[in-house]
């Protein structure tokens, strides 16, 4: 059901903007993996260049809307999510900024310099932007650059937009995509409904983890949105499902059960939930996230279940190699070969 909700099934084709909007946000600290996560779901046989073009057109952007982690998101939904998460995220990093000597006065100076440097539709790679700020007298050495850019992004000043060469450039969110953030309560209700629609069935702990809000607030948000959701009792406690989600459509669920996908590292099928046991047997969790260091490997999914790992071998002719937890089902092998070929085409299409 979760695989169906996340569009990991064969079905109508979509475009990058439509796919990212449906998912609300796709984790994308691994840039290439984030682009592949979109291509997997929109089923449009797009090239990597096509999705990079969407970034260049401003229909999708990349930023830190929650959990201090980069996500792909539409500009409108970036504002929606920041309306929920910004206050807490900014407060959580205040101590580290103070250790680095980034005082409120210096942050404000950094904001003014950034607006000055990027005004008029300019786009600068992060290193160039931080070098230009340093030239104007504000120290951006060491981790100060990362924390300044994080603060600028979490407060809605900047986002990552078009490609400049092989790097994604920083732009002003207000110029790149003008708009207004909704009130926090309104934003939380919409985000709750859309997260459940694109990820459900989910519990309050899942929503709390994904949005970075307290479990009490997540429980209240789900309860208040209950008139538009279906509640399911499970051994793990109550779960919520959106009636209009593919997860509630037997045909879509059947299609997802037959689908084989090569998921990128940090894919939403795992990172979208605090309890991942519906997709990943706990006995194999250390294979996917070795060392408990927050790094997640690319995985093979069939019907929403994680069956093993995959990787690209960078030879003269690149190839996809598999590492199953146990032997892959024989009837899945043709689909695995097709999925591997699709990924290689995508990766070579810059």
C-alpha cells in the first residue's frame, strides 16, 4: 500500500513537477539519487537532463525544509513546509551558530549581502556566493558557510535552483518563485493530509518524524484531519490512510505488488517513516544502513519490500551489480534487468 501511495507502480505518466508535488517533498541530500527518485515515480522515461531542466525552470527546487536535510520540493510547497518547520529548525541550530560566532547581527548582514549579490535573478553556486560574501567583510570560512546558507534557506531567503555547470546554484526564493507562506495551522493541516495521501498508511510517529514536529502535535493534526482520512487499527497502533490515495485502490495496490524498482539511497520508501519494518526486515537493516551513521544504501524493492542492494560498477562500460539478501525470485529477474538498463540510461543522459 505504501509503494502504491508513493507511485512505485506502473501507471499513467507524469512530469517532474507533478511527481514532486504529489510526494510533497523527496529527500535529496544525494543529488543524483534525488533526481532518480523522481524519475522512478513519474514513469515518463525522462533523462537526467529533463529533471535538471525542471530545476532550471523553477518548477522544482532543492532546499532544507525539514530535519536539516535537503529535499526536492515545489517552491509553493517549500513555503508551506517552512511555515511549519522553520521556527523549530532555526532554534535547534542556534547554539551551533553561536559557537561559530554567527551572531544575529552577522546573520542579518549575511542576509543583506546575499540579497544584494543575487538580486535581479542572479544564480551563484554556493562556493562563489560565500566567497563574494567574504570579500565584502563577513567571514564565511569553515562551517560558517554551511550554517549561514542553512539559516538563509530555513528562513525562506534562498533555495537551490538552476544548474551552473555541474553545480546547483543559490537563488532568492522571492525572485525565483514569488508567493506567500500560509498560516502555520493551515499549512500543518494541508501537509498532514498530503503526507498521508502520498505515504500512507502512516501513524502519528511517522508524521512526527517526517515533519520534525512533536508526536503530540502530529497526533492532534491527524485527529483534526480525521474527517478526510480513514483510520485503520493495527498491531502497531492506529494508522491513517487517505481514501483518494492509490494505497486505497485495490488495482493500484496490485500494480505496486508486481513492480520492481531500484531505489536510490535515502529513498522515501524507507526514509518517509520512523518504523520501516513494513518494507525492510529488521534483520537486514544493518545492510541498508551500516554503522547506524545515517547513511542509507541504494536498495532493490519488489512490491514495496526491500530484497537487497544494488550499485553501479564504473567500468569502461558501466553495469549494475546486485547483492540480494537471499536469492531474488526468478520471476523478478527480467524486471531487474529492465530496471538496471533504465537506470544506466538515466545516469548517462546529462
